[in-house]
C-alpha cells in the first residue's frame, strides 16, 4: 500500500476525469475554514504600582513595593539575579520598618536567606552581607538561639568549599560576620573553620594576585584567633572590688556549665596552620626588598598574617602555662598526652627561621610612609619574638638585633614620620612594655643596664596624660615588688645600678602624681596603689624602704602647700575622688616615721571645708594607728589633733534656724564627732598624765589666738577628758584659762534658755549643756579657777565704765546691759547644777562683788 | 569546766572566771600580753607572749600551770613574738614575730622545729583551721597568707613550688586586726578585720574574696556565729556590729550594707571577742578593762567581769580540767596535788637546731584522753626518747666495761670449742680415710 500510493498519484492525470479530485498532502493541516471563529486570546501585562488586586493588605507589613515578607522570601530564590537582589533590599526595608516582623519570623527569614550565601551573583551576596550586617544581626543580638547559627553554618561551610573562589572568600566573610556578633559560635565550629582556612591559605598563590580578598579572609582569621584564650597581660590591673551581687555566701550555687571546649583539636589544626601562615608571610618578603614601595593591600595582608601568627603563638603559650599551673582549681582542658606536642617540638623550628627575617628593610631608606609600615611590621615581629622568647632558644645574634630594636624604640631613636605616628607609637609601645620586666631579668648584664637606661628615660619623658603611663607603671610595679603570682623579686635590688633605676622610678611617682592633678583620677589611683604596695612590701630597713620614707617630702605637695604669703595652695588630694583619697591616706601608715612637714600639709587639708568628713575620720584613724606601731611621734600627733580641734571652722549659724540651714547644723555635728574621735584616740594612747601635760601645753599655745566658741569648747573637752580630780592644771595655765573661760561663758550664755520661756527648744537645751558642761567639770575640779572666773566676770562689768567711755552712750549701755544679763543667766544656770551650787557656796564673796558692781552700773547712768 | 581567761597589756595578770557561775578563779600574775598573744596549750597550761620594750631584741613567752599563780617557765625567743597559737592537743605552739617570721615549736621538747619568713611586716594574728592542716596569718601590711603545714615542712616541695604559701590575699590596705575561720577545714570561709574599716570574707577553697563589708569604725575583733549565719565585729567605737553572711540584705540600713544590728553598751572600744562552746554566750573584752558576757540570742549582757584599769586585749573561752579546781579548793590535799602537779615542758628554743633536724624529723605522740588524769598520760617525742637513751648510755659506762669483759671471755671460750671441734674433725677424717684405705688394702690383698 505504501509503495503503490505514489505511483497511483502519477497515474491519475491519465485517467478520465469524472469528478475533480482534490489533492491532499498527508500530514498537512487543513486550512481553517473561512467561517471559523478565532479563539486566540491575546494579553498584555499591566504593571500596577501596587499589586493590591488580589488580597486585602491593609493590616499587613509590606515593603515599599507592597510585597509581604512571604512574597519577598519567595522571591529570594528567583532565577533572576535582579529579582533576588530586589527581594533582599525589600526585606531590608520591611524589617527596618517593622522590627516585630523579624523577631516573629526570624527562623523563616534565616532559613531562606542562608540559601543565598553561595549565590552565584556577586551583587546578591554583597547585598545579603549588608542586610545581615546592618539589620538582622544587630536586631537579633539579644536572643539568638544556637539553632539559628547552626542553620547558617551549614550553608557557610558549603560556601567555603565552593569551587568558585569568589564565593569561597565571601563565605569566610560571612563567617567573620557571625563570629563578630556571636563569638561563642567560633568554638563550636573551630576545627572545621580552621581546616577551611588552612585549605585556602595553602593555595595562597592563587589569590595572591587579589590581595584585598585574601585580606578579608585574614581579618576573619585574626578575629577567630583572638577569641582563643591566652595569658592576658592586662595593662590596668583590676583593683576594682569584686561583684557584691551575691546575697548569701553559703547559698546553694547553681553550677553554670562553663563553655567547655576541647582545645586539643584546635591545637592540632593550629599546628598545621602556623607553618602555612609563616610560608605565606615569606611569600610576601620578596615584595619588601626591592626599592619599589609596598602597596597598602599587601602591607595589610602581612600585618594580618603576623597578627595571626602572634595570636596562635600566644595560644600555645597559654596552654603550656596552664599546664604548669594547673592545681585542679580549674579543670584541665587538655589531655596529658597532647601536651608534649604543644609547640615545644614542632613549632620553633620554622618560627626560628621566620624570625631570621627581622628586621625588615633596615637597609633601604625609602620614603617616610613606607618606613612607618616597616616599623609597624617590625614591632609585630618583635612582639611574636617576645612571646616566644620563653620557649625558643634563640641565637645570640638574633637576640642582639631584637634587643637593639627594643632599645631604640624605647629611647625614641626610631620614630614615626607621619602625623598620626605619635599615637601609633604609643599604642605599640604599650603592647611591648609588659615584656620589659621579664626581658630585663633574663638578658645579660650589659643589655640589662642598656634596657633599663632606655626604659627609665622613656618613663621620665612620658607626658603625664599619656596612656603609656599605665603600661609603664605596671612594668615598674613588676620590677620593684615581688610579683603577686610568684612571690619573688624579679630584679635583684642589691645591685647598685638596678637600685639606682628603682630609686629614680620611685622619686618620679609623687612628681607624676602632683603633675597629674585631678585630670586622670584612674591613673592617680594606679599610682597610689603602687605607692601603697611599695610601702607594704618594701623589705624593712632596705634602701627601698628608705626611699619610700624620703618620698614624703615630695608627697607634701600632693596634699597642700603653704605659700610664702601665708595662703594655702591645695594639692590634687582635695579634688580626687574618695577612693583615691582613702588610698593616699593609707599610704601614710607605712612611712616609718611621719614627717612633721607632711603632717602640716595634711592638717591644712583637714581644715579645708571641702574635705568630706569621712575622709577626715579616716585620716584621724590612720594617724592613730601609725602612732600605735611607732611610726609617728607622740608630740606630733597631739599637736595635729589639737590644731584640728582649735582651727576647724564651724560655720556660724543660729541653732534654731535648723530648718533652713540644715547644712550648718550638720557642720557643728561634724565638729562634735571630730572632737569625740580625737578624745577617744587620746584616751587610748596610754599614760594619761603625760599626755595631759602635752595637750595642756599645746592648748595653751592656741588659746591666746582667741578661737571661736565651738573650738574653745572642743579644746576644753580635750582637757576635761584627760584631767582628773583634783585638777592637774598648773597655776599658770589656770590663770590663762580663766581669762578665756570668762569670755567664753558670757558668749555661751546667749544659748541659755530664758527662765520664763515655757516652750524651750530641747535642741537648744542640749546645745547649752554642750557648751557649759566642760566648764562645770573644770570648776568642779578646781576651786581656784572658779574664783578667778567669777572675779573676771565681775570686773568685766565694772571696768567697762572706764575703758569704753569713749564709745557712743547708747551702744555702750546696750552692750553693758546684755553683758549683765549674760552674767546673771550664767550664775542662775550654775546655781541649778547641784555640784556647782556646792562650789558656788564657797565663793560668796565674788558673787556679792559682782552684784555690787551691777548695782553700781545700773544706778550710775 | 568552761572558763573565761583574759589578759591585758598592762600588768594585771591573767584573769580567770567560771563562765557559767561567774566565780573568779586564780589570777595568774605578771602578764603583759600582746594582742592575740594568749593561748591555752592543750588545756594543760597557759602560755602568753609578752610585750617588750622595742629596745630589747628578744621576746619572751611565759607559761603558767593552772594551779599556780606564778610564772613557771620563761622562754626567750630570738625576737618579740606577737600572736601565739597552739593546736588543740597542745603538741605545738606557733608564734608570729615582729619581723614577719613565723616560729613553730614543739611543746614537749621546746625545740624550734621551723622558722620561716612569712610576711614583710610584723605578724598580727594567727590561727589554725579547724582540721589543723592550714595556718592562716595576718600581718601589719594588710596581707593575709594561708600556709599548708604539710608544705611548710616539705623542704623539697617548697623549693619546687612557685610560692611557699597556698594563697596570699592583699586586698586589705592596712593592718589586719583579727581573723576567724568557719567550719570545714580547707573548705571553710575566713572573716578578717582590718584597720581600713572593712571586714572581708574569703573562701579558702577557691582562694578569693567573697565579700567586703564597710563598717563605720575600725573593727578590732571578729567572732563567727557557730551556724555561720552572721559574724560579730567588735569595733573601736564600743559597739559590736552584727554582719550577715548568709542572709539576703537588700536594703541598706543606718549602719551600712550587710550590717543587720549592733550589741551596744556605751563602753569604750571592743578589743577582743570569743564565743563559748555552746555558741550562745559571746564574750567581749573592752578598752575600759571589763569583760562582758552577752547572750547572742537576746542581745543582753549576762555578766560583767572586771580585769584591770587598763584595756583587755585577749579573751579566751577554754575548758579547764576539773582536778585543778579541786586542788585550789582542798588545801589539805596539797601534798597529793603537788605530786600530781604536772611538770611543765622545758622553755622554747631560740634557734632552729639544724644539726639534729635531719636525724629525727618525726614526732611521736600518744593521744590523750580528755579526762582528769590528762597530765599523767605519757607524752614523749622521739627526740626525748633518744635523749633519754643517750643519757642511759652515759650513766652505765662501768657496766658496759664488765659486759665487754664477759663477752671477751665468751669469745675465748668459743674459740677453744672451735679448736676442739676442729681436732675432732681431723681425727675422724683420718680415721675414715684409714678405714677406707685399710679396706682397699685388705681387698687387694
């Protein structure tokens, strides 16, 4: 059939035509009939600014383009790179607008976004990076479950092993981001991450061309490594008090599971990485030697390489150190069998080789900027050297080179040229200074003196406000005092040269303290702490202790200084915060004999209104304690106390105005407390009779200066407390005392409540008693004093007539009448007291004389 | 019988009162004790380090037996000793010197077993932890150090270790005035008071500061409640502050944080505190020369004793064996009591005797029963034994000569016997050989 068909078609025209045959080709479609309806539908897209056709979105959170989060997330896996990018920016807008959306759907968002970590399109990855960095991570900072991180990590690792190098490097960047925000995540994946770093660094020659990317990867590595534990040599020792949060000490403590990571795997990885890092660095070295300048990218790469080497070396050291000091207090985190591998055998070989490159570019004198770069690199290498110094046996030549570099650095022979160089130099010096003490204790003698020389010079040249001072001080503390951890002296103070340096440092400290003023109280605190430690730990009768004693001459300026014209210049002590003040007061205790000059400047401080009373009491306490262990002369201490009582300024102010002048009242209370403290100190001193003699002498020197009523009252109290019955006062002192007491009584009489007054203020009564009771004690013990005082009172009424005659009459009479009223009220008040009444009865003569004079006065005008 | 003993820096003797009845017992004469310088050695006798003039280079430690008011034994260590402490069975006396050294004596022989440099300044207080394995010392420079007694006597270990002490706490800025420890041996807490107006609570197990409490005055003495809920801090202003250890105190009251109350009697400064064994009665000594007994539960004064005009600086509550009481009351048995009066140990040595230190490093003691015949219990150390042996040998030199003669004779006799045996053997040998040869000859023949 199939064959016949074509042949038949050929034959057909030969036949007769009965009816027309329509030719048809097989397989061809029929043309559409003419009357057929066209069913085709044509459409064109209609682009609307807002696609709010389908659903009601009034209450939903939408992005600028009106897409919901769900839609945006769907779009992130769109095949078009542009759409994906737009979706990411959309998410960003949405989250910024509606932060709640993020917290609600964080899991969904992260789950979707993570797929984009290994996106082929560079722009998409970059957008994602920005999105995570700027929006999502900061917002989620508080509550991020580990599951979220692990969700991301799976894709990041995927990216790290991607074939495309771009994606690979980007994955490291993402990891860096994660670690930046959640540092603990590094330890969870440390081994795998380090493995990946190792791989990528091994093939560094591929990326060497594109240094910026290598740099990015290295930044991440440095960040990760800096999370590893190491021996932190904190520049600022934490003098702060521990947390006082714990309420009850014996309470059951919830054992917080510490982040327990198995370091052994990290150690192995690091051991593999370290040689690669070193190799990588050495690949860069050819770039250094030609005269061409070093470009910024490769410089950064080198710097980061060095940093990572430094950090891993530090980590090894930490392990070794920890192993040695493990007392079982902290859980040993390393397996015993791992320990010997630790750096001690494997690492030094190539490290030594690596250190041989030092110093970089010493010969070529290129442009200034480059020099700075090399300088920074050199410092980094030095730091690595110093870290490793303890366990690498270095050759003497290399050692010399390093030491010379350090010396030059300290003495300032090498300097930065650029403008910001000063700050940079300080920063780098700060990182090197903590090594100085150990270095000095280890190196040979010639170098020891050279290093110390440079160190001392640098310390002296250091500006007071410089941050370097902290580093200097901690180094000095280490070299002066037995270290806290080991309890042995690092330097042998018996060598005269070392001692010279130590003395120079000690002498510099008070000077620095005074120069600092109150500008940097934290630094002042560190200095004061150092001084205190020095006082505590300096061996007795050693030259250091002697030097500490000498220091008090310069320390006087720290408290206050009496200028030539008699005015007082207060030192920084007055302005420092309270904890510094307390520290400096504690320092006083350790001077083996307190100088009277220092005491004088201290007394000026005490008399200043601005000094807080609590500090004043501390000073009294400490001086008393110092006296007890024989660091203070008895006479000095007593004259200090009496001066304090005699000169302390009680603010004038009537007592009954206590509503408005609460402060003035409290001031008087403070004075009472001071008097009380001084009294209790005096009583504890021992031999009362001897102390009374001294106190009496000092007080009699003060009394002619006409002290205010409060101070006189205080002094009388001191006398009363030490005195016994009958009085031990000498004749002469009774005469002097009687003079001032008569005046004092007349002054105090104004506080006596008037007889007729029914509602007498209880406060006023107590004040009146406060003033009069010491006098009564004295009268009770000495009749002679009472007689003299009464005489004087009488004569003061009588003599006024002649001496004040020139005064205005009205004034005079007013004055006189008030005086008479005072005398009368005193006498009446004395009469109320039973003991004194008995005494008064023996001096009837004086009283009648007073009365006569009064009558005379009243009737004469 | 539980008694309160108290001493003063002025010469007022050591007062002794029955805690429960209040009756005064013997007063032991001529004692000017240093702060923390009174100790009762194993309930057997009293020891006190004495205040000396700063000029004299040596210190002095005196012993009194319970029965006699006079000083019985005087010893003069190389430097003035401030605090003095003894372990519970009275084997050792430990003293802290003014140079910062700690002295360790064996009581029975008086030998100075060890002297080591502990502090940079004078030692102010010492105590042993309740298991007596740790010694805690405080110094004038505010430093507190914890020593393990095992380590102190381990010379090799000392050299190996980075630091000889277990811990060194240097948070106090001024002199440490008193310290007290809780229960639990090396896991206990310590409370220390200092002239810097703070008390600090430390953990011995963790070696760190747990709490620092600021007080309104200098704290001179601390005592710990047996339940360790609170501690009592006797201040220079005459009050005894109660500070909480175990209670949550959130609101700071008038005294300051963690201070929950005071015991106050408007007296002069409190200088020393001690708890009775039952943990209810708190005994405080004051600057004004009186000793107050407080009921710690009700905060009331139970009793007041008066020691002297001068200040009291040591108060102890100790158990005193009963027999000595009987001895004072019954004069008729004086001869009996004299026979029983214990011999006090020899004075304490001045220097470490290095020559015989290697020979006898261990001490042998026989544990005593805390009964009335406590004094009769043998109490001998190896050192004493060796001394006695050597004395014995010296005494019997004549006897040994005779012994040697006898031994010589023995020897001679033995030699003769040996000779005889030898002859016998030779004879037998000869006989046997002859016999054999004779047989052979007869056979051949």
